[in-house]
């Protein structure tokens, strides 16, 4: 099962490149600052900071959008032109964006070698560890970065979406992996563009309520499952399955089902800012969040 998931993620990185680039307007914005946030044995990890536009009508009180790129855990770039138009829309509307590097645990893995399939779980975990390290760096430098530690929304596309969804899952279940996150910190929200959660111990279970979550997913996604891949106790649970779990449990969420679409939805960040802005405002406006499902 893991071998199948690795193969689909590799195909996903190719499809995502095509999907995001289709109709892409040549919007290029340079990061306002770049920071080294971690030194690993294999690489240095950097983050790019995109500041809110000086012309934005409102900037105060808006959450930080912390972003993880897609690419099947094999490739990708934090400042890729694929995301530039989305970054521009966010900053123009007063949001600060921080896009981070993370280690690519499947880089160089040949999908024909089933013995390497076990690296998938490790790839998700090391990406998540890098997310938590980046979060710690941001908190330690919150004043100089202009960030409120209680208003950090994590977001991701494809592999990045899997990572942020997995991170929130580990936090809610108080696992050893979640100990990398500064004690007591909770993200203000999660935005997932074609994401999923991996488990190896049976059903999808949340011991505590997750942060408000926005999920967008194509119902015909063959790369990252809209519903689930399952084999014995191991499984990859997609947004459609997670949304049902959230609804049944009374968790706060917004789910947008793109009927008949596939993994191209992972690149719909710049096309769905109406949903994102409404969601981001709800994350920080206590008592105003309303769960809902949308079909497009």
C-alpha cells in the first residue's frame, strides 16, 4: 500500500506542476527577507518572508500564513513561480506569508523499488519536524518578524498539505512527534490543498479538537486520495473522509469538494482566495466560525 502511495505522490508532483502553471499570470514578487532557520546534516533550511503590502486596507490582527510547497516529497521550491500570484493576493490583502524549505524524504527514490516504500512515513515525519522547527524559529523571533504566535495558520499544497494535516493530527493525539512543537502552542488554523493523514494504528482518531481547518480536494483525485487508501491497519485518509469525521465529531471545518476534478486542485490557491479570506478572518474572530461544506 505504501508503495502505491509513493508512486501516486511522484505522479502528483508532475501533475501539480502542469496544473498550477496552466493560466499562470507572470506575477513575480520577491521575498522581503530570507532567514536560515535550521541546519540539518543534509542541508540548510531557509524561510522566505513576504510582508503585507503597504497599500493593504487592513493589516493589524491578521494571522500569519505559514506555507509548505508541494512536489511529492521529491522536489519543490519555497519561492516557486507557481505560488507567486497567490502570495501577491495574500499580501495585497494584508496577510504576511512565510514559505519554508523542508527536507525531501523521497528525493531520488525510484518508485519501482518497493523496498524503499517505507520511506514515505519517514518523509512525512521529517517534513513535519521541519515545520515545527520553523514554527519555533518564528515564535523566538516573533517581535522582529511582526508575528503574533497565537495567530499562525499552517497551509500546504499536495505533499505540503499532507504535512500540515499530519502535524495537526499528531498535535491532537499528543504523540512523541508533536513534542518538537513549543509546549502548549496550537496553530490558529490549517489550510489544506489536496491533503491527507497517514495512520498505522487503525482508524482515524483525534483525542482533542483540531484547530479550525479548511480543506479543498477534487473528488476524482487519484494522486492524494479524496477518500482513503487502506491496507490492514495502515491508511491514508483524504479530505473527503476527514470531513465526515470532523462533521460527526463536531469539529470546526470548511470543506470544499471539487466535483469530478483531480489533483489539479492542489494548485488552486490563487483561484480560491474568497474561501481563504473568509476562513482566515473566522480563525481569529472568536465565536464567529461556522462549519460548512461547499460543492463546486
